């Protein structure tokens, strides 16, 4: 069973719980919070995901906020994280195959539960293709400055 980190802000709390319930028999979740719908700052949870990936607590993760944008920006500040915001299955499949994305970002106010489940399934089952993509993925981890 794959170990997957999962984190959200208040906007993603309900979807996070639905995901954990739906995939409970397929995934062991490391829940990094938040644990209620009380307002919190999404950068804290993007950073928590980055720390979990860097520490090796999980190889991959799922982030959720209202749109998925802010929390993915926060996580991507770490060169070890390749967080991809996906709104459909094709994006999830291609970001795994071509970018070796290790974190999936979802927007709870943008997509519904079933779409989220389908995206996660594609993210979890698609393998990285390597080959012509290797150099580009390596460049992503270098940072800019």
C-alpha cells in the first residue's frame, strides 16, 4: 500500500476527508492538516508537504485548497517538490508521465468529488515515462537562483 501525504487549508478540508475515505483501502495517508474548516493560511500546509517529501515520509502527496493555486505555489518553492494543479484526468496523467510530478494539487471549489477521485486515480496509476523527459525534470529541481 502506497504511503501518501495529504494536506489542505480550510477550503479543502471536506474534500480531503472524502478522499481519505474513498481511497482508504488503497492508500495509507499521512495527514498533515488542517483538521477543521476554521480559517488557516495555506502556505503552512504547502510547506508541510514539502518537508514531508524532503524527509522521505512520503514519496508523493495531495494538496487541496479552494482553487489549488496558492497551496501548489507554496509547495513548489522547494526544489524537491513538483506540484501540479490538475483539473482533469488528462492533466493528471500527463503530469505524471512527462513531469514526474510528485504532488497533486486540487481545487475544492473548482472540481467535484468524483472528478477529484478520477484525477487521483490517474495520478496514482500513471508511471513516469523518463527518456526525453529526464533532462527537463532534472532542471526543475535545480531552482533558478
